[in-house]
């Protein structure tokens, strides 16, 4: 495992060339991000919803845990967590996990919007599952909802709520966090929320069908950048030996959280060391997009890294679990700055950031809202001049 005290003194010096060289350019970013003014300017005072946003951006609440979603008869779930959007004719759908036990309503729900952005329906799309934390969308328009429990499952769900959810044991049984589909190379990447977690990829036997395939784990040394290899996980069922202990040399990641694939790169986060990683799928190499211990001046803006998404412009939006309750923006130029901050909700975390298909609206939740309880979750929409 990496020692962050070593990184502060050694990585910036002896390994700086690796971050600035061809490896990092392959991941389409400049270097581990450093604080700088954001592309949208400074945050303005908190609005009526308690959100600090750049000038020109507005927010609204679209759902509250335990309350009927306006315009529907559906009661929104507790502890909203990972989310994604799907095109739906002239409108779109936002799906959200419920990070609570089955007995408390675990699973996932969907909000459906018309072309004007009005919620026209909402419903449950997955029930009876436990601690569904994050997940990911697929190119064939399903939502992979991941159980964050020991030997948890991935469930493939239908955002329209027409088809029944399907358990996908071939994708491994472990403490799942997030998933990201890579149609360019035919894999689904998976993070594991353990302090000694691993980073996995699943190759379906047939792309688009997750019923069978091969689960692999990333293998590398202790370095934070360089080429990596993959090894098959002998027993994806994870019993009696848990998946993360089955392959010698599998790289340890401290608390895997969100992941998102685009443009040949899978970005994923680890909360235990406040890092955003970049796996370049074209060159099979690893590098760092952000590490709070590598911030060279001032205070690290991003801590408690969690869910991550990407805009059409290539900007990464990384949500905080705690920290200052911010979503921070990392640009391809290698700068990082807060994009928004939620005030008065220090007992919560920001979850589920996802852009509408046209890129004009950003959805996310405060999992425990102002109450600090899973029953107090709030799901928001931000609209504004996002760069395309």
C-alpha cells in the first residue's frame, strides 16, 4: 500500500515526469490537478435552497425522502445515493439508489421528466436489496445498482420500470460501490468500498448480456502511475475466500467509490486517500487526476471524494462525502475548484451527480439533508450555462 507521507516528499519530485509525460496525456488530462479559479467564477452567496453556485446558475428541489414527488403519487426513497440519467423520447429519466437495508426500502427509484423538465412520473425500479450505494448506466439503457455489503450483488434494472430487475452474480460478489461501462473495449469497471479494496473489470461473454463472463482484478505494484495488467478472479462468488484476496499482487485501493468511463478513460475515486484515478483503457495504464496530498499550495479543495461524473466538455465533477459538502470541478487543463457548496448540511454527503442527456442540467442528492438522517434526503437539479 502507498504511504502518503512518502508521496508528499517523493512523488512530486522523482515521479513528476511520469505524471507530465505520455502516460498522463493518454488519459487526456494535464497532471494531478492543482487549485485554480473555476471556469464559472466564484461561488455566490447561498440561495433559497442553501446552495452556493456560480453566477448564472440556479437550483431547485425535485424530490425529498419520505415525501410525495410533486406531480406524482410516488413517495421518494430514503438515503438517495448513486444516480444516472437516460434519454426518454423528448425527455429523460434520473435514477437514484436507496442506501438503506431491504427492510427500510433498499433498492432504486426513477424520476421521469418531460422535455420542459417537469416531473411527469416516478416509481420504484428495484426493491428488496441492501445498501444500494452507487452503480452505473449501460449503453443498452439499463442501470446497474450495486450493493455495498459483504458479498453484495450487482442488479441490472430497467429505468422505465417495465422489466424486472435481474441479479448479476457473474459480476462478482463483494462490497460493490460503482460501475462504469466501456463499450470501446467491452468491459464494465467495478470499484470496491473496502479499505483494502480492489479495482475490477468484467468482460461479458456477449457484450450487452451480463449473465456470464470473466471477472478480472487490476494487478500492479505500489506505484501510483504506470502500466498495469489484469488477472482473472478464480472465484467471483467470493466464498470462502473474498475476491480481493484471491489474486496475489492485486493492487490495493483505499475505499473505492465512484467511477465513470468516457473517451478511453475510466476515472474512479478512493475516499481513504482522497484520490481521483485515471485508468487509460487504450494503453492499460494508471495515473492520478487528483490527490489532496499532492496539492502544492494552499488548502486542498477536495476531500472525502465520492461519486464522479463527466460533462460533455470533459470536466470531471466530483462529489464530497463530508468535506465542505461541495461538488468540485476538475478541468482537462489540470485545475480544480469548487463548483457548488451546500450550506447547513454538515451531517450529510453529496451523492449521485449526473447530467441530463443534453448536458444542461445537473442532478444530485444530499443524502441526509438538513436532518442528518437517511429519512431527510433531498434531490436537486442545477441549471445553468454549462460548457458543452
